[in-house]
């Protein structure tokens, strides 16, 4: 009887600045939680970090905040609406645009 093996394609995580320039890039096995890559990706960064709702985690928020990073994400459906400054909302939209472009580039290869 053949043994079953599972394979998960690698995942790539990147951090860009507001000009779209690449600041950091990390490859992880595909079965690794997205939030695990964040500390390595943001090791030398300060300021605001924009991500999708998959990055919502109180421990991650606190760790980043202690290092001088403010994690800003979209909200999950079951979360209460929060007042988000207009500039932060615009950057969240830009994050989604950058993500869709890089996803297209990776998928086309």
C-alpha cells in the first residue's frame, strides 16, 4: 500500500511602501499561518502596517505595537464598525490593489 503524502505549495509574503517598492519578502511553506511570517517581514520597520482581515490577532497587534508598528486591517463581518481615518482607508484600498497585481504576476508565471 502506498503511503499518503501531502504537499503544499510555498507561499510568498511581501511588504511594500506607499510607493509600491519592495521592502521585505519571505517564503514559507503553504501550510503556515499567514501571521507567523509577519515578525520576520517587519523586523526593521516602524509606522503603519496594512493587511487584510486574516492578520487580525490581539497578540500580533500587541507585539507589533510594542515595536512601533500600528497594524491596520479590514474588519471581519462579525466585528463592530470602527472609525478609521480617511488616509488609512485609502491605504487599505491601495494594499488590495497591490495584492491583486502581485497575485496576477505570480499566477501568470
